[in-house]
C-alpha cells in the first residue's frame, strides 16, 4: 500500500463541484488498496494555501503527488510545481495539456507525465514506484531519467469497458469546499456516462478520450445515480458527456429504469447534439426527470459550420428547440465567436440566427470566445499564420487568460470574455469586434430578461455593470464587494 496526494492546482478558475478526473483516479487507487488524499486548490471555498499543501505533503509523505493540468491555468500549475519541487517527492502531471505537451511539462518541474486516460496507468505506475522498478516498459507515460534524459513511452490503450471503473471517490472532496446545494444543482451530482464524442469538430481536442465515443451501460449509470443518492442524498444530476444521447436506446433504457424506481425521482440535465435527439425521446426524458439540455449550435453562418466540420442543419436545430420547449424541458444554446475568418457578414448571420432562436430558447451560453487549443485541427491550421505556437506560455496570452478564467457570480450568465477578443489571437477589425459584442450583448439581455421579473432584471443588470467595472480594476476587488451577496444568495437557496 502507498500514500498518494492528488491536487487540483491553484488558479483564478473556480470549481463548483469536485473535478471528476481526480475523483476517478482516486477511486481506482483506493480500489487497489492505496491511501489517497485530495486537495482542490481551485475549489470555490478552498481552505488551503500553497504553504498549507507543502506542510500537508511533508506530514502525509506520499509516494507521489499527482497534479491535473489544463491550458487555462498552465502557468500557475508550472509555478506550483516549482513550489513543490524542494519536497523531493515525484511530481506526476496528467490532463489534456500534458497529454499533448509532455516535453514542455517535464521541463517545467514535473517528473512524470501520464498521457491520455490515466486510471489504469496510475495503478501500474504506483506499483513500479513502490518496487523501484524501471519505467521504460510502462505505456502511456513520459518521464525524466536521473540523467536528465526525457523519455516518451508508447501510447497506452483506451479503456474499452468503462463499466469496470469504480465510481469516482467523491467522499474525498468535502462539501464545504464547494457551493451550497440547490434543488437543481448539487455538488456531488456530476456524472460522466460516457467518454468522447462521435463528431470531429475542428475546435475540439481529442487527446485524452480519443476519437469516437465510448459509453457506459444504462445499468451502470443508474447504479451510480442510486449510489450518490444513498450515500450523499443527491437528487439532482448533471451528465457531463459531450453527446449524452449518442446511443438513443441507452438513454431510453436509463429513462425506463428511473421511471420503474417509484421511490426515486431525480432531476437531471445533460449536453447533447441536435442530430442525436428525437421528439419521442425528449418526451420520455422529461417524464424521467430531465429539466434542462445544453445544445451546441456555435454559429448561424453555414460557411463557418462547414469550416469547423460541424454538420448541423440550422432548420433542424430550430425544430429541436421547439420540441424541447413543447415537452417542458429548458434549453441552453451554445454559440462561439472569434473564428479567424470571421467577417461582418458571418457575424451578422449568427446574430440574425440568434434572434430567430430567441423565442424557442430559454438561455444562451454567454461564454464563447474561441480559444485556439493546441492539438486541434483549427490550431494546426492557424498557429503558424498567427504566431500562436506556445501562446499559453507568453506573458501576453498566458497572464491574460489566467486573469479571465473565473467569471464572478453576477457575470456568469450575462457577461462574455471580451479581453480575449480585444487583445487576443486573431487580428479582427474594429467593425467585427463591435458586431461580436452586439451579439453577445443580445445574449446577455435575453438571458436576463427571460429568466427574471422585470424589476429584478433591472436590479441584476445594474449589478452586472458594477461587477464588470470592479472586475476590470481587479478580480479580487469584485470578489470582496460581492461576496456578501453571494452568501445571501446561498442561504436563500437553502430555505
């Protein structure tokens, strides 16, 4: 048996629920007999400082320390590694960014990188570290030899049967670290019912879950729902899959199981594609407790959809939203802005389409400025043209995105990240920027005035403007001024 410490690194990004990647790793390690501690330094109410973690690590004395890395907080994660380095404990990095940029990660303080899915790899890695064995034959890792040489082992294989994985170890994440439970949002309610997506959109990174879609069985998913209900009293769930209804018969089976369990009436929400849904399935989903669906449209411009390889019929999309409203399920629609080819005509097409969807859409996702993520087809095409190679390491882009990954309470539904557009990756004209802001302002107003009575909408709108102004001065100033309002909101929601 070994002791292992898993950490979500510090950043201005905020976790409102336990990160499932760490929870899954903790689950397989505990199942293998190891003792695991978890620290989420980006939790909404994280009680730890970096110094606290260093003290904890010394006292716990783990065999290795695992840190999850993502491009949106990569610079703080590299700085964090330098803080931990003097402890002399092997630092293991995993997640989307190190899976692609293993060498970069290893030259910034980490000793080992687990590439791709990590569950089976970390169990084997732990066994080898316990026995002080050579790492050369362990697939799916990159590491630094004692001589300083960097070694990249062959890729590991994806987990074929996801049902064999233990459920995420959410008991290791105290509820007090996160936001309060509400009737439709509960902090232990997030579930991955599958991994990957059947589509191949050019802005999506496939480096962890791979191409294609692997799904858990309806029986296994339902068992996790019951487990969370019985152990943590969870009654509201959110399926985080990119395409929850990739297999329509599986969703029907899950709905049937929920309906057959008379003493269990969960509320749940999901994300899916508009070409993977039917009117009859929506009706059954509603009966089984589905109250909200997130659909990705991304653009109202057909040329843009073609160029990002998103096969979407805009007329069909509008029809699906009508079906969703008719059965009584709320909809959220995602749009993206700032494609490198965007022009006044493409933005006007999106705004025009937004307005046609407005009567049948409950809410639009307010965050959608395109980020050229390494490893995507879009990045590969435009990185050289716009000098974007390693933009995440530059002071301009790195600090800019680091300061804008946390959207304060009053801005999350009504505010877009304009700084990334104004100072960002592609040289848009003033006219294009103005039109994009017009589109995102329409989204904010739609969300605000379709969700609240008029008098409350006006009050919240004023609060949004104040929040934006304070946030521009400094994020922590906004945090200080509005923290009391957030606490009042949480207490009210609990009553």
